[in-house]
C-alpha cells in the first residue's frame, strides 16, 4: 500500500541520517534562513501530526469507521505559511492544509492535542466535531479565523477576494468586522484548480481592484504538486497563469521548510504592508495518492511515485533538524512511533463518539431563523434627522403613491441610513442606478464606499457578497437579470448556502441578492433578459426567495429579508419583476391601482411580512387562483371579470417561493375547494409543481389545475407571446375548472 511505502521509506531514511554540529535552537536552522531551530522543531511536530492524521484516516477507512481520505501528505510545507501569518488572519483553506490547520491551532494558544482531535472528529463524522458537527470533514474553527471550505474546484476564491475587500472597505467606512483592520486574508488551493472559472474570477477581480488603486490584502497560495487527480499540470503553467498585473509573484520549494518559511514571510509582509495581493507558489509533492481509493499506478509510473517519496517534506524537515544538530535519528524515530501510537489511539476513541442520529439533527443549521427577532428588527429606522438628510428633506411617506421600482429605491435608502454596515453593489448600480433605475440616486446620497459598481462578472459580484457577509457586513448585491444568476450559481449553491450547514452556524454569509427577473418585456432582449426559471434556486436548502409583485409588499419584504440576513445570516434572493417596475395601473389606464403609498419603517404592520406568509385578495368561495410575480396582476384582472359573471374568486399571492407559504395555501384552497395555479415559470420544474405537491401531500381532495409558461426559452419579439403565460390563458383555465 502507498501508506506503507511512505512510512517505511521515512523510517529507513531517518535511521540513515548523520547528525551535524549542534546549533543554538534560537539561531537560524541553517545559514541564509530566518527560520530558527526552535521554530523548525515546533513546525516539524505539526507536520508530523498532519502526516499521522493522514495515516489514521486510511486506517479508519479500512475499519469502516472513517469517511474521508483526501490527505495532506506531501503538502506539509503549508505549516510554514501558517507560521508566517497571524492567528487572527482569516484563512480559507485547501483540503490538503492539515499542517497549516494544526500550526494555526497551536498559534492561537491551543494544545496540539486539540487540533489533532478536531481533525479526527471530522474524519469520523462525530456529532461533537467542533466545526461541522459530523456533516463533513473540513478545516475550520471560529476561534482560529479559519472559515470552513468544502470546495474542490476553487469556488472559494471569489469569497476570499470578498473577505479581503471587506477588511479594507470596513476600515474606510469605520464599521467593525470579525477581522483586525490590518489583517491579511490567505486562500490556498491546488495547481489544477487554477484553471477553474471561479479561480480565474478570483485572480481577475483581485488584479482588477488593484489596478484601480483599491486595497486588496490577499495572499493566494497555490500548492502545486503537478497533478490534478490523474491529469498532469504542464510544467511552468502555474507560474505563467499567476503572473498578473497588480499581483506580486513569489515562489518556493514547499518541501524545504526553511525556504518555504522565508518566502512565505516575505509574501505575507508584502501583502500586509502594501495592502495588495500576492501569489505564493509552493512546489509540493503528492504522497499516498489523491485519496484512499486512488490507484496511482493506473496513471503514474513507479519511478514517478518513487521520486515524490524521495522529496517527502517531512523527511526533509527531519534532515534539516538532524544536520543542525537539533535532533538525532534515534529521538526522531522514537518521537514518530510515540506520536503514531497516540494519534491512532485518539482516532479509535473518536470513532466511538456519537454521530448525527436524525434528519432533524442533520438539517438543524441549514436555515435557523428567529421570527420574533426578525419582526423586531424589520421596522428599525434611522433617527429623524438622519432620514431627513438621506432623503434631502423630502420624506417618501409624504410623496405620491409609488411604483414598485420607486418603493424598492426608497426602502434601500432607509436601510442604508439605519445599517452602517450595509452596501449596495453590482453592475451599473452606482451613477446609472441600474439598468432600470432602481438604485438611482443612492450613490449620491450615501457615497461610493457604500453604493458602487463592480466589474461585469457575476462570480465576482457573489464573491464580494460572500466575503463581506462572512466578515460581518450586510451586502446587497444586484444581479442584472435572472439568467445571469446561472453564470455563478455555485457561489450560492456550494458556497453561500452551505457555510452555515458546515459550520453549525458559527460562520454565516448574510446577504440579500436583488435580481431583476421574469419575462413580459414586450419581446425585448430574448432569453437572457426574460428568464422565467427559478428552479435552480428553489432546490437549494435554506435559501429564501422573495417574490414581491406590489410596491407595498416589496418594501415590507425587503425589510424582512434584510432583518433575516442581519439576525440569522439568511441568504435571501429578492426577485423583482421587471415588467412591474414602472406599472401604475391595474384595470384601466389612469386608475393607479398598482401604486401604493410608502410606509416608513417603524410601523410594524406595514413594514414587515413574515417569511413564508402569502397575501390574499378577495373573499370568493368558488375558486382560488394561486400565483406570484407578474401572475398576480394578470390573475386579479381575470378574477374581476369572472366575479362580474357571478363566480366567487380569490387570488392568493404566494410572495415567497422558498419557503412556500404552505399554511396560507392550504387555508385558501380549503375555502374554495378548487385551485388554479397560474405560474409564469416553466411547466417542467416550475413553481406550480411545488405548489401541487404541497397540496397533495397535505391531503387536499379538491380540484387542482395549473396553467404555466411553456418548456421553452423565451424568443425575441412577438414570438415570446406564444410561450409565456397570458392573462387570457389564466381566465380560460379558470372557466374550465369552474365548469
């Protein structure tokens, strides 16, 4: 086995080392380095512990008591990176960062035993694992400023950029974050990951910010072992890919602890002093394969594997200590065997710890909410004087009734006035005020530090939000169109939604993502500007999807989302129907039926809509039309015509697409016994499927029908009318259901 080969080579090679003349432990371990013998000895112990944890992982797997075998063997040089940083510097770590984690744990004043136990509890999925609670093996701990990552494809890099951005932006705004004002953010990843779109987005965003003179205290660390599972990285590629404008490049042999430490110190000092990004390229080896199930001989030769074993960083650090006269081979072998026995004993103990025992336990951290606290926070308002300044003396509640767009704009202004940690950003949101003018005037009132444009990259936009949120700020990013969410969906699915789950709520990334969405733009723009699919968002556990149709609902629901994000770290997607932004009338031209007066914060009943509560129109007893978004206006118009003919109709606006307002839905359905679902999303995978399922699961025995848009992309021009839900289709479906 690869494990046996690596262990055997290590012990045999140690026995053959020759001790050199003794050095003072306080002196450099060799000429030309700043790494002292004392620190080298400490780091060796953490490297050794990391190696033994990898061995324990394979041992536990063989006994069917451990469930994760991707290890850090060959990458133990990252202990030097931890040593070059402060324990308060936020870290987003590669899955081969065992030695970094153990070193950071000790830096923070914890006993070495605690770091070892942390990792073993994760390997054995113990419920008392201090970070993920038995849900995954991750490197993370709130007391160590290590933010847990489950990414295997560098999807954490945009977030790392966001954390670095937040460090500097918070300092400029004089608001507190979780990190010191002079913090350096470190983000590590493998060589193969440098090719992933999310990695490229991270590098580009950091360079883009620096190019414009913005501070970006971020240390990228690429641990380059030359192979991604079985695919080789071309020699020289990582360096070529890393050299970007504004990002300082450093490289070192990650197997040589002294060199790795010296270069890591220089790189960290550069970032801390200049507040600009650096790329630290560590050449490493990969020992014992990609994971326990990996058969390396299927794609590597014995000679290649042997060459990596000869470059074993643990052996090279041992040699450094012996040649400096700081250790002798006999002591090192004794240390190795003693530590091995101890780690395996602790591994056996942790494998007996209780594991998660129910779905309820597993799901507990997904979306913890406190409705009472949200209700209390939602009406928060700035002082009268601050509001007067924010609105230039003309308070919106004293203005004429407003459109949906205007209501959202005024609510954002009120929120910016009361939450100093809140920022609004995205493509074109600043001077232009967004494509549809929803954020017009906000930058002028609150300044470019709080309302600003981003580069045109949705992964970067989400990354800034993720980093700002986990740092303690309240980000409100805008995505111009629903279709563009899909450009970076994994930033919500794999990063935003999972963080609370894999940290038991110790880390959250509160955000309210504003999305201009849905269709009915009179043929303009084609499918990129008329996307009507929210399926990919609705199946992400814990994500809140708000879908207001009216100005008064939009204002109250936005306040609710902001309060949920602020109080419980909720990830909220705020879907804004583009076609209703400037709609004024409901039935006839000039009736003003789609306008509403602005309700200022402070009046609870008007400024808070509980998550998962619908809104009902009418009191008819014959038919309930269940709908949302653009469907609300169309359904109300259809319902009035049916009522004039003697049918009793009511319209239920879901308002929340996740979680669905199940109680309100069932109540409205039972009142009439007949339900028509008017769904502007697609027939397959659309919202109507979820609504029908909830009705059937609850035992509803009445009549159910649905009318939806077609399973089609939205074409350009008048052809769009053939595939989108229409008002006439809603009316005809209602007549059919009514008989």
